[in-house]
C-alpha cells in the first residue's frame, strides 16, 4: 500500500458518518412500518462501585 491508497482520517470520518446516517434512515423507515408490533424489554443493575446501568431493547419481526 502507498500513502495515497489510505484515506485521510477526515475522509474516513465523513464516510462513516454517511454510512451511519443512511442506516439510521433505513431503520427509521423499518420501525415506522412495524408500529404496534414492537416489544420492549428493560434491565437495570449496578456494579460494586454503585454505578447504575440501564439497558432497553426493542424486538420486532
């Protein structure tokens, strides 16, 4: 590989953001088609250092 074959970090950042936004929009469309058919679960716990955690997941087919 040559240096010019490797994208600059700002280019990689832009490409990753574009891919993320495209996936986010696709997920929004998919979730809007699944209204009323999404189930949510939640879990709450803490660690020995008394730090709290919350996890929420959504499931749909």
